[in-house]
């Protein structure tokens, strides 16, 4: 693993993740399991409290990152000054390239230097890389990218995008991608599973 990538230290994570790999879980159980995993991961992601006067940016990658937002915020000190942004990125099915469809970042104030990015999966690494470049161009000094599962190749690719400014905290690393660019064995399409759209 690259020097800027870190696996979650709590062994509880692997036990809970095994439940999420069960594709028969109903959406409500998927959401509660993702929340539980996020709470465990956040303990490692939030390595130190914000500095006095610092405002922290929480960047939620839509749509699946929405399920991580509240449990992650719970891990921050209660008096944390924060702003929450939503970044819409999806992967084009044929090319697997990231497409940006929602970005409402306001002009960055000087006291925002650190961003926590929330996205359950890093597959090819394209979406993660796009998010990192957007934040780097916005003027962020440091990014902590928090994800539950990553593929080995996707994590390697994303971690090289801005290695000196980005720290990846990852729950588990799976070895492969399938022909559609999904993490294998992974957990399937986590967005569909979270919101029940695969069943619609």
C-alpha cells in the first residue's frame, strides 16, 4: 500500500463488513450497516481535532456518500466548526470515466484547509481522483478520503493523484474489479442497495 493509505485498525470492522457483503440485506439494513461501519472508520479518519479557528469541510460524494454523513459527523468534536458540501459525480457506464453533475462549492475562506471526503467505495479510482482534483483546485491543503472498501488497483490509482496532500483511510481492500468496473467481491452497487433503486 502507498504511504498515504491506511487500513482501519479496529478488528470489528471486518465483522460488520461481512454483513454488508450479504446481497440479500434490505435497504434499511444496508443503511444501518453502512452507518455502523462509518462510525468505526471515523475513529481512524479523524486523527486529530481541528485547530482553533479552523473550519472543516465535509464533502459528501453523491449519492452513496449521503449514508456516511451523519455517522461520520458524530465522530467530530461537538464544537467543530464545519461546512458540508455535496459533490455529484457518477461513472459513465461504457467508458467508466467520472462525470461531474453537481458542484455548489462556494468561494473558499482561508480558515478552510482540511476536507474530509466521504464515499463508501473506490472502484477504478476515477471518481476519487476527480474529487481530489476538484478540491485541490478549490484550494484545500489537506484531504482525508474516507471509504469503506477499495479495490487494490483503484486505491493505488487514486492515492497517486495528489499523494502529498491526500490521506486515504480505508476499511478493506478487495483484490479485483469485475468486467463492469465494480469491486470484486465488493458489495455490489452500494447506491442501489442503500436506496432500494435496484428493486424499483
